[in-house]
């Protein structure tokens, strides 16, 4: 049991954080946020009007 834990610790420690390199999860997060903003800018008005039409049809004239 001790053997696999020591290997795991060595493997995790051997790949130390590289200074100055942006981690992959940061790039994925920023790219996802950028896509959401871009889609929102393009589809925002259409979604707003669709939502307003749906609410007005449910609530009546």
C-alpha cells in the first residue's frame, strides 16, 4: 500500500507548476465566458422578444 502512495506523491510532485504558463482550466474558462458573451450579444434581443411574447400569451391581453 505504501508503494502506490509514494509513486503518486512523486508523480504529482514531479510535474511541478510551471511558472508563467497559464493552466488549461483557466483558458477553458475564459474561452467559455467569451463564447457566452458572444452568443448573448447575437441572440439576446431575439431571446428577449421570444420571452416577452411567451409571457404575454400566458398572462393574457
